[in-house]
């Protein structure tokens, strides 16, 4: 088998239906649109979600819950996974990303307390569970909380708003 001998499966490719080409074609006169009605007219189009007048799916499903528009999401890393890092190193969201512990592009990082920490590390993260901070300090390391991304911009916009005359 070579690239030049590859062919689509039999019946996979069909010839286009050529409509409006006279009575001998079987698609003449009304061009396979049938008689009268909205769908026989030129310019007809239907919404992609139209279900023929039946109650649409989006209206049949119940509306439940609430999605907060400014939800804060965190990538979590357990303390036990930090044992693979060099003793005395500074752990930041960027180093966790490079080590493959968190996915790229996530804004906040939270350190959780599952596992045992055997190396002293300086850990910078946006949040720590109480157990995690105890275990990091217990191993001789330090814990530093980072500000939330964009927190400075929010403060700047607030101060500008307050300065505006009423």
C-alpha cells in the first residue's frame, strides 16, 4: 500500500445532487423542494436549534443553581509532592509549572497538607491550608502568601473611582 493507491471506502463519497435541471433528471420543476410551504421558498433558513415546533431542548431542561461570574479557581498541590524539589529551593507557581505539578496559565495556587514533607523549602503560593503551612514550617521551611493576581489593578480602579466628583 502506497499513498498514491489510497482510496476512500466504497460509498463514502457520493456525487452532488444537481437540482433544477429538467424533468429527465428526476429533480426538475420544484427542484426536490416539494410543493408550496416555507421550505420551498428561496431565502428560507432555519435556526440550528429549531425542533419543528416541539418544545426546544434548551427550554425543556430545568434551570438550576448559580454560576458566580467572578469565581476564584485554584490549582492545588499537596505538600508530599514537593519532596522531589531540591532542599532549600524557593517554590513559586512558576517553578511548580516548570516541574509539571500544575498546568500552565492557571492564575492561583493553593498548597494542601496531604503527605509528609522531608525537605526545607521556601514556598510562595496564593493560599495554604493550615495543615500544609504547619508541615512546611515543621520541615524547617517558610511560607509566604502571594497577593491574588490583579489585586493591585482593582485597588487602582477603586481609588480612581473615589476621586471622581459626584
